[in-house]
């Protein structure tokens, strides 16, 4: 039976680098794994009143049910103001509530950050790690994945170019699948 890994791109922009990386990662799934892109586009901003008053938006329920079925995650994030985009933090919040019913708990994850700049989303990567620790998502430590100058890594059609970036992403995906098997929730 295949292990299903959610690919969560922290960007809403249609042509975002994170979404393009997500597609490339999805295509790199090795045998025994099914990589599934999880969409964040329809999630309203988290408001605890929805849960407290039993007025949960259908998008919350659909998202929580989808994530609950996943075995692990690869988070792909750009850096916004030295942190993660609001859409990604919102998804983490929606999935972590109501309190005690987190859909993230104990499922292995990895973070692939990216930026057109030289540091590859370092701030977002480490800020996201802080949230994932609280959510009890064990995060792969090595290789650390900071994809710098990501704007140079794609063909005009949006596919990732052959070369160093693609090779590194493939190495990271392979490392994650090995690490996942060693750390999966029993």
C-alpha cells in the first residue's frame, strides 16, 4: 500500500515558484509513495468561533478530512517578511483545531523553502519549524532545503530545468522518503 504524502505549497499566486516546485516534487514520488498536492485556496481565515459555535465552514471540514488521510507532508514555502505566508500559517491553524483534534499530530514532515534571493527562504524555513514542533510534526533535519535564486530554475512552460536545483530537490525527496519510513506514525 502506498504512503500518501501531502505536498503543501504556501502560496496562492497562480504562477508561484512554490506551486511549480510542488508539481516537480509530485513528479518525483518514488515507488511506494503517492504525492498529493493539497490546495489552500478556499480556506477562510481561521476563527475559533466557527468551531465553538458549530458553524464550521465546509472548506475547513474538507481540508481537515483530506489532511487526516495523509501519512506525512512536504511543506514548500516562500519567505514573506522573514516568515511564512499567511495562507500556510492559516492552514496549520485550521488543521490544528479544535484543540485536541489536530490532523497534523505525529506525522513526519519536511520543509523546502525558496526565494529569488540568495538565502533561499532561510527565515521562513526556521519560522515554520517552530510551528511544526508545537504541532508535533517531526521534521527532517538533513538535508536542509533552501532553494535560492529559484526564479532561475524553471523553463518557460513552468517545469523545472535539468541541473543543480532539480538534482538537489530529487536528493531531498529521496532523503525524505527514507527518513519518513524511519519516523512514520505507527
